[in-house]
C-alpha cells in the first residue's frame, strides 16, 4: 500500500513537471523498483524540453570578447575551453551533471557499473567524484587510497586501492561519462580530537567515542565518508604533527610536498584518459575547517597555494583542465595576486535602432554589489505595493503573507563577499593554469547574501541562489573562462533526518546544531514541490546568464552490495554478540541524496553536448 501511494505521488509530480513551462530541469522521483509504466514517455518529453533549451542557450550570444582558450580551433578528445565554453571532439559541451563522490567506495565492480549505467540512462554526461581516500589506519574492509600516519604517506595501488579508481574510470568511459575528479577535501571533522564539541552516534571513527559498527545507519555515512573513508587536508595536518592550524596545509612545505606527491600519482595515472573531464584541486578549500586557521591566513594565502598546485598538475598532465573546487566566495576590494588583464573585445554588430549595446561584464566591486542590492530591494518593494491588499503582504502560492515594511538594515557586503573565508574566486580564476571557474550553492549551510524583507523566507532562498549564480556567470564572462556550479542542493523535509552539515558530525534534527535554521531564518527542510521550484529557477538562471555547467548534489543509488565496515554497510538485526547482517544497501546520503529505507529517489539532471 505504501508503494502504491508513493507511485501515485510520483505520477502527480511528473504531471506537474510538464506543466511548469519550458523548464530545463525536473527531479523525476521513482521509488525503485515501482516505476510507473508511463515513466519512459515522461522522461523522453522532459529530455526534449531540456535539449531544446540547452541548444537555444548555446546559440544565444551576449557581447563577445576575445577570450582565453585552451586548445582553440583544434578538435580534441580531451575537454578544452574556447570562447568561454567547454569543448570536446570539436563540439561545445554544456551540461547539467550530478555528484557521486562515493563511486570508488562501492563494494563491487558490478555496483559501480550499474550506478554509472543508471546515470548514463538519464542522459547525464559528467559526474563529479572523489579521487582521494585518506586513512590513518588501514581498514579491515573497504577501499582506501593513501595511508597518512606518523609523518609518512603510502599509496595503495592494490585491488582495494587505486585499481578501484581505475575501474571507475574504465566503466565511466564505457558508459560515455566524463569524470570531474577532486583531489582532496577541506572538511574532516573529528570532534574528540580537534575540540570538545557535541557528538552523537553519527560519530563512527577514531576520535569520536562511538562503539557502533561503521555506517550502522545510512545517515552515518555523511560523517563516515568525510572522516575516515575520504580524509582530506586535516588528515595531513594531524598526522604530520604540524601546528594545529588549517592553513598549514597551504603554507607548510612538508605538507605541500606530500600533497603534490599524491597528486602526481593520481594525475599521471590518467594523463591520457579521455574519460577525465578535469581535475579539481580540492573540495571547498578555505582558510578554516573544523581545525581553525591562524590570523594571518588571507585570500592571498589560499590563492597562492592554488597557483602552486595548479602549476604542478599542469606540469604532470597538460591534457586536462584544472579547476579550484572552491565555494565561490568573493573578496571585493581585496588585493589580487593575479589582477585582471582585460583583452580587446572583438567587433560587435551594431545594435538595432532604439536599443543600446550591452556593456562587457566587469569584475565585482563593493559599489556595484551594493547598488545591485538596492535596485533589487526597490523592485520587490514596488511589486509589493502594487500587489498588496489593503492590509499589506505579498501573495505566495495563493496565500497572503505579511511582510515587514521597514527598510533593510545595512549589513555590509556579507561573509560571501568580504574575503573572511579566505577565498577570492575572481583572483583564483585568473591563475593562468586554472582553466575554468567553480562554485557551490548550499543555502542550508551558508549565507550568500542579505535577505529581502519584502519576501518570505523560501523566496529569499531562491532569489539569493539565483543572484549567486548570475554573479559567477558574469565573473566567467569577465575572465573569458567557463564557470561551473560544481554542486548545488537543498535539503527536503524527507531528507532532514539524514542531513549532516559539512563541518559537523551531527544533524540539525538533533537540536544541538547551530544550523537548525538557515541563515535566512527559514527552518531547514523544504517540501518536494519547493525543491522543484528552487532547482527549476536556478537552472534557468544558469542557462539565461551563460553559465557553462551545473552539477546537482547528489545522486542516489539502491540495490548495492553491502559489506560490514564499508561505505555501504548492511542493516543489522538480532541481539547479543553476533547480530545478523541483512539486505542490500543504498549509496551514502548526507542529506542531499534521496533514499528512504531502501527506496531510492533519483534526481535526474540532463546534459547535452
């Protein structure tokens, strides 16, 4: 009976997707294996809509300028850039992909093959995944790539090591998928090692004081994948006994050389593989993590490190593009290591009579940022005046919601724009060896701008996300390089019990996290319909602004082989000292995947080249 209700809900949401206008995205939700018989028809219709929008958007052109290029004019089996676009085999590649960072941690080759086949079946061409897996103790089961312990490193080239990554690359090529490979992670929280913070049964690694089996709950993996199976920058810091400051990873020559050594072994292994989309230096690098930074860490610290690593990667692998992987924070008015060198614009067709030629994008300034915000506030305020009933308010989904009438307080430029995170994405994008820009969008965890007091909380979430996307599209146009939204997500109410923020080991549903509400005061956990609305709006914002690519976070896969003590562990039943492992498993979910007691809800984003 539950299955029938879920299937009915799926059909309603699919029908709603067809009605949502020329959308480029809809999350098709099927509780496997109970698929509606009409599902292939719906998917085909949605695919045609997406393909049409993508082709039109690729053909549409704003003001052209001479752009930085890689491999311009020479068709290549490797992904290159030309005129602010990705190119492969002589054709433009503009896509909406997905994240499956846990691919190499699956327990069998068949599971990897089936997962990539499922992704390819939805038309997805690019998958972002991790090419690192650091441990400080060799696990009994599961995959690991590098042992970092007591000031030494050792790379595992065996069947449960880099041969597993070889399998991912080989099967991706089999299914026509390009892999965007990340080389390390900013986040690796160990609360009982790095500081006296609250912990719960999600803490399943050394330093977390938990006696439960690894991944005994599906939502434990959000912590487990980042802390032991995945590792990251802070593992180097702890195991090399460097000063316990996160920015040591960026300035300590011993740590830099250790990371270069690992990077060399990975990128040289796949230097001739056409299945690699490009290399991502790190996921979300910034000055701080669960380990704090020194007071001397600035945007130039992080930018300088990016330049060092990007040069090293390109010296080893000149075939593939390099990107940062940062969150996309700006630093308006900050000193730049790589100031922009504007190139001469190419000749433009004269504008039609009565119209004005559009100005070329410029790098962001504090004055322009505040001016844009003022204009946006004025626009919504005027709309409110025209649409409000006598009692005041705005109409959202047929309901009148009261809104403040006071003018928004001056909040400065905010943490996403003031350089306080140690990231200047504009400066990083101007590094010659960085081939394209990257940024992320997670409103449940970060604040990307001030709220508009004229809008309800959810509307603010959507609008701020759209503004964030447009800012980065403009940044790419100014630099003459493509920009990709490498990860975006919004936690639904159904996924809230699985949600584990990046820099903690507990979820807001436990009532002890500071992230129990978003920065804009809306409780975390939107409805499925709200998530659909937000994703549709964000995708359309990317298409209309000229963003080169967008990658949803994250894919979910079911019917996976479960093995105790691994990333996909079985359910445990029975009592006593010998519980029984039963059933198959689902892919890891830290709040952005879609699995519920064995059922997999897959968000399908389509891509085109």
